[in-house]
């Protein structure tokens, strides 16, 4: 399962890239609004950091306007993936984007039925929002399970990008269920590293190593 960051924050993207574990980035209008840069410049700077797919969302009510925005976005860099909302207009525009050779990510997906539509138009990614399903009192991981099962039964090529992940258990369960990719906030990615027994073990190894070096130095003296 590929690991994506769900952020537009440049220093966090750079840090995750330096960790060597970053496969791509997803953004959305809410995340972009926090960064204080014009959107095309923001996307260009993210694409300079990571060679992986960078999802940038179109925000327009009509098909032609979405298409125009998509053409502008894909001109920024080769690794831009156009995010389109799950709506009649988004799917219509998305199908035309695919015909024009663009990679698209169908976002705001909350049912397996919607995910079938994304696959049928040849989307590269489909993004079910697990955390928001949980927030509404339903089963986000259950949705992911349904979607992965339907895609496997049909042999669809569209990659399932588990989104709106809130904690490491979401990430592990998404991997277990068979998501192709998981996108998460920086804080969640950082939490994947941690385990208290690792910290205790490292402290003990370091202390033992220092004592060993001191004993050798004392022996030499
Ligand atoms: O970017 C799409 C999705 O991951 C949003 O997550 O946390 O706003 O529900 P969230």
C-alpha cells in the first residue's frame, strides 16, 4: 500500500519525502486555503518536492469550467492528478479529462455505488472518506471493505485511495483490507513510527553501549 500525505503544507511534505516513505500527496480546497500561496504556485512547489502523484482539486459548478481548470492544473507538472468531486458534473468532466489523457482522482466517495462510477470512467484513483463516514456514526472501514471487494470482483484498474484517515489503526486496517494507497495528515504519518517499547529499547541499547565504551576506555587506562 502506497503512503500519501493529505496536506498542502510544504515543510511537512519535504520532511516525509526525506523520510523516504512518501509516495504522493493529496490536497483539497480546505487544505490549500491554509497555506497562503496562489493555488498554481502551491501545486508547483509540491510537485517539485515529490515525483509521486499530487492530487489537485477542481472547484467549479460546471463541466466546461472544471475542464478548463484541469487543463491549467495538468500544465503545471507531469505528476498532477486532477481531483474531481463525485457528482454528475464531476463524473462527466472526469470522463472527458480521461479522454484527454489526464489522470483523475474521484473524491468525496461515500458508497460502493459511487466507486463503480469512478472505475467506469477510468479514474486512476477513487477516494472513499473513511473518517467522515465514522464521524457520521457509520462504518468507514466497512465502506472500504465493500469497495475493495466490488473492485476485485470486477477486476477494475482504478486504485483505491483510502482517505480521511484519522489514526494509525485506520492505516493498518486499510492495508489489511487491501487499499492500494492511504492518504493521511502529517501527524498520523508521524505516529506510524512510534511504539513505547521501541523508545525504551533504544534508550537501553544506547545506555549499554555507552557503559561498554566506558569500560573499554577504563581498561585501556
Ligand atoms: O483530502 C481528502 C480527505 O482525506 C479529507 O479528510 O480529515 O478532512 O475528513 P478529512
